C-alpha cells in the first residue's frame, strides 16, 4: 500500500468531503476495492467517518459518504508582520473558530516567539479539541526546516523560528512564506478550491504573487524574494523606495499610496483614510486610488496573459481598494486582454489579515495530513 496514495485520499476527503465513494473513486482513478483498502486504516484510526446513507443517483446500494472526523483536532495559524502578530484558531478545514492579535514592539526573535506563544496558548484554551499543529507565516524566505533565511520586515537573517516556537509550545510547527501559505489556503479551502489553475495577487504592505497550475501550487526557492513587488506598471508613475518608476510597489502598496496622499496633504495619513478621502472626492486621494485601480487591473491582466490562467484571486490587507474601485479594476483588466481571450475571472478574498493567518493554518493542516 502506497503511503502517498493514502495521503492523497485524505487530502481529497478533506477538501471535497463529505464525498461519496463513487465520486471519490472517479476523482482518484481508484477501483472500489482499492478505495476501500486505502480508506480502512483512516476509518479505524478515527481520521475519517462514514456519514448516514444517502442515494447519489447511481444504481445499487445507497452511498455512505466519507468525511473528515469532526473531532480530528484544532490548528492555529499566525501571520507575523514587522509590528504585529495576527492569529486564528481553526478546525481541520481552516474554518476560523476564534482570532486574536498582538502588537510587536520588540522584533528580536526571542521577544517575537514569546508573543506568538502567548497568542497560541490563549487561542488553544478556547477549543476543547487537541491542538494538532501550528502554522506560522511571514514575509521572507523560509527553508523546509522552518528556518527564516531572511525576513526584511523584521530585520532577521538565519532564525530557527520553527524550532523556537515548537520548543515554547510543545506542538509541531510549520513555517512558510506568507504568500506561499496564502496560495495553499486559497487552493485547498478558499476562492481557488476546485480550480485547476489560478494566479494569486496580494496587495497591502507589499505586493505578492503566487501561481497554481494543474491543481498544484508552484513552489520555487525564490518564494519570499518578492518577485511580484517591482513589476513595471506605469512608466509615468511615482518612484518606489528602490527607485523604480511606476512599479507595482509604487502604485499598489498601502505604504506607497499613503506616502503620495500624505505628500499632497502635508500630513501623515493611514490607508483606510486614503480610501475614505477618495470616496469623498478629495482630489489627491482620488487620483492615487484611480492610478492604483488602473495599475492593479493591468497587473491582473499581465498575470492572466503570461500564465494563461484566466482566473485571478485577489487578497491581502490592502484589499479595501477593491471595495471602492472594483469597476475600474475590472475595466482596466479588460483593456489589457485580447478581445478573443476569455474574460478574466477575478475572485476576491476580503478577509484581510485574517486571510494571512488562515493561510498559516492551512500549511499546518497540510503538514498534519502528511503525518496522518
């Protein structure tokens, strides 16, 4: 019996369950006998449960759909930024049960680990199910052992974050780049669920980019380098801090938009105020938001054109831009597509920071499925 086949079976039931055996067999290309053989140990160990009989429209005995056991356990996902930690408690399908956040005043690894451990402990006490796994995501490059190679927002290099949090909590920890984790959450449980391919674009403090092809997320060693952050968008646009004119970071990040509006108004402004001022018709804010909307539409079209994936998922803590400028973003996307091309399907995850933390929980769930 191949362990990877059992892992694939567990993943399919987790993502698509409750699911009848006939439908599951078709999805995996397994005969009824092979499916029964693979499912039996997962049923015996309490990973799967069989639900009550129902008819799935086929001839023969009524189906007994398989599903993940409801008491399988809970998971905590934590998204770490340069000044805060956002955490969610979820079930095995990354459905949020509770959430918490904490300010990070000291970015030293020991202080951050202590703050994160306190968040995890507080959330774990709110669920009677055992804590099965912890996921942590952050902007930066992470290796397969949970070591942070580089995290510019925290000024970290070579920090064994996974081992430190595991020691503090006594629970298995998975550490991943935040965009990679969010891609996995959208692929398994979110807007991209059931789709063979899509591009992910995140906007907020930075601009992130991820890709799913043939049902699998594209993983490379360059995750965390920020390849989506400096794509040329507008040759007449503002400069980003690294001197690129009109790149995605200059036009689409909350930092860049706030800097432009703040310079025009002569005072500091927060991102939500920029959006509010634009809605009220303030000329400076409206111009910045309009440029961002057109820039985001162009980036969406670029992603669809270059990857030949006509579905794009938008997410991130700056997703408020979609709320006030959706029509302009869609129009700008269409303007960059060939008339014979499929219209781009834009799917939006409006959960903000909760989406980032849920992404961290998703990679913990994936790791748990592999262990099962």
